[in-house]
C-alpha cells in the first residue's frame, strides 16, 4: 500500500495541535486496554462516575469466601479494593480484637452547640460505662471532626480511639443507592432527613473495609446507662437470616404513614403496635452484621431502586425519616432480616405523635418495661435529669 506523505510546512498550527491530541488519545486508549483494570490502580483516564458505578455493583463474598454476583444484575465490575476502603476510613489493623466498633454521624457541628452537647453526653456516658476498648468512627465534615477531637480529648476517654470518616467521600461512592433512598424516604430535597448521613447505613457493608465485620451505629442524642459491651453481645442473638438489629419505633408514626394501606387491609399487622403488630423500626441504635449483609443476596436485592419503588407502591408508603423508613418498609415483607432489640436499649422519649390523633393507642407503642440501658432524646426531647 502506498504511503501518503504530508509535508510539515503545509500543516497549520491548529491542524498540528489536533493531530497531536488525536495521537495522545489513541495512545491512552491502547494503554488502558493493555494495562488497565486493577482494583488498586484505576485505569488511566477513568472518571469519578465510572468508579462510582464500579463500586455500586461490587461483588459480595458468599459463605465459602468466594465472590458471587450479589445484586450485580447489570454486570458491573467489582468495587473498591480493601486497601482503598481502608484509606477511605483511615482504618488500621492495630485495634484490639475485642474492641467494639462504633459509628456516630456528626456533621455541621460548628454552628450547632446543641449537637455538640449531645455528642459529648453520648460519648462520655458510653466511655464511662464501657468495659471494652471502643473504636469510634466519627462520620462528618472536617470541622465537625476537629470539634469531636476536642470533646474526646486524650486522657479524658482513655478507652476510645477516635477516627474520622469523610461523609462526602462515602456519599459519593454510594450516590445511586442514596439517591434511591432520598427519593422515597425524605420529606423534600434539602430537608433535615434528606442528608447523606441518614442513608449511609443502608449500604455500610459496601462502604466498610472487608475486615470490619460488626458495627454499631448510634445517633448523637443518646445517654448510656449500661456497658456498650452488653449491647454488642446482642449480635450473638441474631438468627441465621438477621442482618441487623433495631428496636421498634415507639410512636405510631408508621401507623400514620401506612394509614391508606391499613384502611384497605383491615386486620393487617402493618403499622400495628407490639407485640403482634409491625410498628416499624427506629435506627437511633443500629447493630449491623456487615458480614451477613455482604452475604445476603436478599438484602442486597432490596437496595435496587425498582424493588424499593414496588414495595413503596404496594404499601402506599412515603417516608420522611431517612434510613429507618427503608428498614421499616422492607420489614413488612422481610421481618426475618431484623433482630428486634429490647426497647431498653433504645428507650425513645419523643411523644410528638401523642396529640396528633393517636392518643387512644399511643401508650401501646410507647410502653417499655425494664431497666433502661440507653435513653434516646429524639425530636430534641430532654434526657431525664437523674439519668
């Protein structure tokens, strides 16, 4: 084949620049094809969106420790490597084997003195009564982490090791899942419970380093009256199918959310009070068995946007309280995925719904007998002064 030679003097500067760019693009493409594709080294030219998509459909280990598709119905490649996840969490392997791993969302604290005071009460009461070493992940913004470091000063809570997790980094990695949750379980965009923080738990098994197997997620508005080690021991009471543990919601909020469904389904358990009803779940104290969440094909399938939409339509369901709306919804058809914590480990104090037309049934939801282990001052309810 004859070779066409182009004399350089006939090329304009614009054409020369164009040919150089085209040649560079071809070389990058060839380099990616030949050398790209490793988990630890993203291919040259890979975008943030490509990395997010890769992570959303990551494979999960099965019982034999081998990779299986999980919810990888769209054929996406595996996600972030263990080293990448560890860097994202600032996670190390130096913690004691008997440590209790805890996460507390703590964001926008600089302009919120009330949140700072709640965080201090939660952390100090947890530390004072704990017989175990605590690794505390504070997930939020950098300014809030600096405030948390001052609250958890070295020598003040000697049994707490504080580590920072960037909420924006986690949220970016799970953008699709969080967008699905926000669509169905937020009052409106920009509302309090629409923040990324309130949905991270739903996909924490994909975000946490694979070596982290159990995690307790707590709201900041808690006060401990018992050793958190005893709370951690409740993981051992999970059934074979339980992937997480939460206490029942102690107000008739889901009776209200499910009112249309209840009207057309007399006698339904959905939204009914305990012990026989399904009153919904409260995520203020949340035990996550991350290994079981990773292995559960059923749980992972429920994160799919089409599945969530189908369930929401089935129950005429529109939530506004973040992740606990998701758990309360899927528990209607998949009750066995959840271990129900004793109410004493999340004694919610809010009574907002009492005078909203539910006074006749309110105490059926609100009752909690026994020694209180954790008080939960939800909806800004003051904690008992003697507690």
